[in-house]
C-alpha cells in the first residue's frame, strides 16, 4: 500500500507538485503551467496537474503508470479557482478520479499560504491574505473552522491583486492623458515600460493585440516604482490595496473570534511577497489600528510546502516528518538526490 503525500499547489500562473514520503522527505518535484479551469474547463485544467505529477514521480525514480494504481496514500491539492464549496467538490472529484492517491482533499490555494506560513510547532491557527494575480483571504482554527471569501472578482466585492492594480493604473493614466482626470506620472511611465511614447499608443497596442493582454501584469511593478517616486495618484492606488488587504484580514479575524488573541496574519502572493515599503508599511499601520494583536508576516516559503504540510496533518505524521519537510524547503537547503529543492523541475517547453 502506498504511503506519503502527493502535494499540489496550483495557481493561475504555475503549478508545483511534490511527492513526499511519510517521513517528510521530498522524493520528487516538478512544475507545470497555470491552473485555470474557468478558462479551459476542469478536465484540461487537471491535465496540467497531471503533467507535473508524472514528472514529479519520474524525478522520484518511480515509473509513471497508466493503470490507476496510486502514487501516495493522500493527495493534498491546494488549487486556484476553488473558490466556492461547489467548486472544491467538483475539483476534488476530478483530481481523485485520476487515481493518484487513496484519498484526496482539495482546498483553495490560499490555505497553502496559510499553512506554509505557520512556524514549526504552531497549531493551524491564523489568517492568510494572498495578493498575486488576484486577491483572496482565508482563516483557520485548530478545530477545523474556517473563514473565507468567494474571491471571484468584482462581483464578489474584491478589488486589487496584480491584474487589478495594472487595470487601475491604466485607467488613471488614460484619463490623465486625455484630460478627463488629473495629472499622474503613470501616463508616462506605463507606456515607457513598453518603449511607447503615449497612453494612446499603449491603448492601441493592447486593444489590437500588438501587446498580448497577459503582458499587462508587467505594469504592476511600474505602478509601485511610480508611487515610490512620489506620484500621488499611484500612491493612492497602493494605499487602496493596503486597505483591501487589511479589511479582509480584519473580517476573517473577527469571524473566527481572534481579534483579542495574538494571531499571525500571513501575507503571500507576488504583490505582498515583494515587500514594497509603501504597501507593507500601510498594511502594518492599518492592522495595528484595527487588530492590534495581529502579527503580520510576509511569507516567502513556496506554497507547495503548505500543501504538503496539510497532507502530513491529514496523515497524523510524526514531529520528525514535519521537521524534515521544512528543512527541505528552507532557504539555501541542499538539493536532495534527484530533486531540485529550490525551484522544482521546470516544465517542458
């Protein structure tokens, strides 16, 4: 009977998979593309996971099989776009149907950040806010209670994330150039990033597809640079993002009854992990005012660690297994045989 955990962390831009032994050793790891079932459908999205699973198994020195014999006792999959309970159930059924593990648990990828950010010996208790391509928040207590948001976009009350920040910067810059809005350096810095001399040229390039829409994410760092240089419009956008992060954290803490307890608030995703001082300092200031006992921490650990830790939780693993797993993902840790400890095996092509 197989043992251990097949850990999956799948975001909008990339998927990481790790095959973890029952004693916490990482046997194999791989990376594939983004997990986007709303765009491509559940089946093709799970195929992206399968690509990484097959290569992680190969990196572990095992032969990938087509006979549906499981690779692990449990599959712990933290997936983007598993935002509603019905979506979690649908994705859990689809992943379990692949036969990779004897049991399967699917959760939103925010829970991977939350679990990865809790330090050794800490019980699974805290709140995580993820600000990457989008924004999301989740909280959990040791008794299994959670607090979360639909996090589907503007229709569920969300604002920001890398994509949202880029769109907001473009909106203000376009209006600054044509006179509908006040002046902002964004009208110069955004097109300049692509070697263009005006917002009109940038709008045309994006609209006609001369610049792929996916490249808009490159404008988020430009927004932060412009804000750091003192532009008031750019600063206002960054400050609004801080407000959204703090609001989500405050509400999750309140729902779980944690406002009066010292509780970690874990900040993850590309936008928050970059530690932009203007954003980070404002979040800390707002949390200090609204939730004085919250302990904000920026999380640099790879979320697949969190998925694997959740898998060890499910298995009731020994303390030594947690220590071995954390050591594997510690900064500067040496590579295990046949495994890239730092980056995961890059996807083919």
